[in-house]
C-alpha cells in the first residue's frame, strides 16, 4: 500500500507544476481518485493526459499497491472553466 502523499509526490515528480488531490475512495488505501491540474496537459487529449499520470504511477499500479484509480485531469484553463474558483485542487 502507498500513502496518499506518496501518490501525490509520484505525480509531481513527473509533472512538477501539477496541483494534485488524491482521495481514498474505500478506506482500504488501494482504490484511489486523483484530480490533477497541470499546464503540461495543454494541447493533449484526455487519453494522453491520463497516460502521463499513469506513467508516473506505473510501479504502484503494476505492483497493485494501487488496485484502482479514478482520474480527473485538467489544464489550468479547463479547471477554471469547470467552475472551480480555487487555484488549488
């Protein structure tokens, strides 16, 4: 099992400018939801954005430390357009 903070750090290592929020959906530590906002996503499809995050978490996913991951990715502009008033996730 990995901590929510470790998951956040893994994502930020790959996407240094990212604002990241990780939640445990079941209380077991292996079914997570991550919301990631990064300018690195500019001009990329949602599939490519998700692939970028999955690549940051490859080791944890392949070892099944993370069994399931619900993922939401946004560019900073997309985050604002989604009605989020905070600059932080």
